């Protein structure tokens, strides 16, 4: 019997790992919708939303891409119980913080979120931290190798 078979993986680890895959899958889908937005879809946005999209800097869009791709890959690696998940979740977390920093650094974002709500701008960084901590804890407890 190998040492790997002797480690008891808590059910809540699997629940957290599956949730991270679903959550980051939604993020990946949102990024896909963002970069494939047609001119017709863009025209359906409010003038304020069009302005925010048009004036969004490249670094904010790049951070969005890194955050969701790294987060999705990290979730897969966590489910496969690979240590690289910790580093990928950390990369995703850093990218999330860079992306969301743009909301406070650029004109119009805070007013826009005051209108539509702060649920996503608050929950995304919190969950990015939680997923990183889950993977970090699992690495320290030798649940991932």
C-alpha cells in the first residue's frame, strides 16, 4: 500500500475543488463572451457600459484572461491533486487583484458598480483567496502531490 492510498481526503476538499472548477468555468465563459462580443451585442450595452468597454486598458483585459485561465487550470490540477494548483491559484489571485484594481483606478467604474451592485467585484477576489488557501492547505496537509 502506498503512502498516497493511506491519506484520507475530506469530502469538503472535493466539494471545494469541484466548486472551484465550476466557478472558474463560469469565469472562463464570461471571458469568452467578453472577447467574442459582436458589434450588435456591443450596441445593446448602455452608453456607460460602452464607454467602460471602449476605454478599458489592455492590462485590465490581459489580467482578466490570466485570472480565468490560470484559475480554471488550477481547479483542474486541484481535482487531479497536483501541487501546481497552488501556484496557478496564486497567479489567478494576483491577476484578479490587478484586474479589479482597474475598477478603482479608472473613471466610471465605481459609479457603474454603485448602480449595478458590488456582489461580483467583492465575491470574485474573496473566492480567489479562498481557492488559493484551499490549495495551500491541501499542499501543507499533503493531500496534493
